[in-house]
C-alpha cells in the first residue's frame, strides 16, 4: 500500500494524535458545549457520530445529516478539525458536501466488503484522510482488505483504528477484547500505517480508559480516539464509557509517553540474549519435529493412527503443570503446544500418505 500522512495542516507530528468527542451528536448545544470544552483543553480533532449503527432496532440511531451542520459550526467556532463515521456512499457524499475533514469507517461496516467498496467508490478522486476501524470479528485480513479497497481507489491518507473485537461471552472485563497481537501484526506489515487506539470501545467503561490508553502508548501506537461528553451518564449512546472533557484531560495528563531512542547498550545486550534464545528454541523445535517424523514412520509400520488422544492429553497436562511450577502461564503453554502438535500431526499425516 502506498501511504501518506493522515495529519492535517497544523496538527503536530507527535504521539499521541488525539481525537475526542461524543459517541453521538445529540443536540446542537451538546455538540458545541463539548467541542468548546475540548478545544480549551488543547484537543484539535473533534469526533461525533451522526449515523449510529445499532445492533438492534429501536435505539437512538443518530440525528442524521443535520448533525453535520453542527460539526461545521464546531469547525468555524473552535478551529478544530471534524470527523464522523460513514457507513454508506450516501453518508460519504453528504459528509464531503458539509466539509467534514476526516472520515472513519465503523467496525460493523468494515466486516462488509460491499459496503466498504461502495464507500471507496464514492471517495474515488477525493483527497481526504479515512480511518478504518477493525472489524467486529478478530479477522486481520478483513481489516487489511478494507484498507486496500480504499487505497485501490487512490486514497493514500489512510489509518487504522483499533477498537477491540466482540465475543460471545459478555462477562469478560472488556466490552471488546483487545487482541493486541492483531494491531501489532498490522503495524508489522505496514510500518507506515498509523494505528489509533480507541480505548472507549475496547473498555466499554470509563474507569478502564486510562490503563488501555497507556497500554496502547506502550505498544507504540500513534494515536487515541476517546469519547467525551459533557454529561456522560445521560448520553444517548455509550453512556458507560464516555468521559467528561475534564476527565479526558486528566487521562491525557497522566499518560506516560515513552519516546526513548533504541540505541541503548543494555537494551542491545538483552536483545542479543533474546535472539540467541529464539534460535535455540528453533533448533529444539526442528529436533522435536525430526523425532516426531521417526514416530510417524513407526506408526505407519505398525498400523497406528497419527493422533493418539491419551498421549496428547498426557503431554498437555504434564507440560501445563510444569509451566505452572516454572511461573509460566499454563494457558499460554497450552496454546504453544497446540500449535506444535498441530504441525507434528500435519507432517505425520503427510508422510503416512506419501506414495513412495
Ligand atoms: C463509535 O465510534 O461510536 C462506534 C460506533 O464505534 P465502533 O464502530 O467501533 O463500534
Ligand atoms: Mn460509541
């Protein structure tokens, strides 16, 4: 992907890029009140949703196009840049017509390639930054696919928003599990792509925002999108997760932004140790695979099946108990062993069915 900066004129190149504003534009007064308080606190990018994708009908579905005019006023009266969510080509056309500065595609829309393509076509030939939220399901390729669809119509100023992934079990701590490895892999593949974290939608609760934002900063993400509302408890959407403008200011002030250079000697030495350990692990893995191949030959000669459940179970139980004693999380060791076992089985099956 050919990428260019998403930063608009006057926005400093520094971490974090902060985008703040209410989940939804509710009334003209609420929008302007929030915007003025945020602008006074130094915020330069103002978000508000006017079309709200709701899981079920009957809830507040946004004020629609009239909200764009309120955003226009925000821009005129505070000088802040404005952002809104678009889910259809029509939304994109209207937002462009009203001079919205940056668009974002919501998590539910990112899951739908037809919708993303339609929005992309509506933006063909337009030079506007567009941010793409991760899809609701933990599917990196779908996220990348949406970014590519935008890039393919010539949009270069694109970025990603990490807002967490939904799961069936709603009792977990977070509203949407972070699965940090997914945005980290995205960043590994596209180092130039800005990744903005949305701790409001990950946490789903005000009190979790600070810690999640700090984590995102420690993972070297580029920005934060945080919901703010003058009266969060009575917000028309996402009431549990919005901060007051003052609350947001406190969160931002408390963040520790680590921007040290990576040339430190001690760090290089520790990294050398990691490199050595990793290569030892790989050598061990290769040896393990060789032994597993020999077992495969034995199984073939003796008419045994590749998978022997009792043996696999024994391995898992033993290693997890051992891990616990060594202070390593057993669940982590289970995942690791599952991956190793999976590869062993694949190799043995392939070998057994090879025509000599
Ligand atoms: C939002 O930003 O208010 C929103 C609807 O978010 P998401 O698409 O991440 O659910
Ligand atoms: Mn919201």
